C-alpha cells in the first residue's frame, strides 16, 4: 500500500507539472491527495517493525519531521517558484516521491529471523 500511495504522489505531481489548465491541476492535486495515506501507513509500519522501547522516540521523530518539513518547505517552495518556474515544484515532488521506492519494495524487507535452535546432545557416542 505504501508503494501505491507513492505512485499516486508521482502521478499527481507529474499531472500538475505538465499542465497550466486549472481543471487538470485540480485533478492532479486530487490524485496527490490519495498519497496522504502514506503518513498513517508509515506509522503503522513503525509499530510493526520497531521494538516497543524505540517506538515512542521514532513516532516523535516522524511527527516532528512533518512539522519541520512544513515550516521549511513553504519558504523553500516560495524561493523555487520565484526564481524558476512553479512547474519545477511538482517535478521535485515527483522526484522525492520516487526516492524511497526501492527501500519500500517488498523485496527489500528482510525475512523474519528464525528462533535459535535448541541445543541437542552430540550424535557421537562415547
């Protein structure tokens, strides 16, 4: 599902990047909105993968990154839009959405570790 959310972000961003038509822009932004499921999905993945003693600090780090990203993203976006074309912002969003894709793929997940084998007496006899 995380890959689906990231794919929606890429499709919506590229839709917005290639158009100047308001209706197409709204459609692209609506498609991007489908990617908002990545945030709670990421939190649920953290809950599944991290040990309980690390979960609190990991959730705090993820939540703070959302706030810091919003605070730094607005001035950065204004700078990019002022000095380049506003379409560049959507190409950038598509690029950033593609970046974590290899790390999120099912093939990158490590298989669960097997419990240690019980010690058995030696098969050698005396």
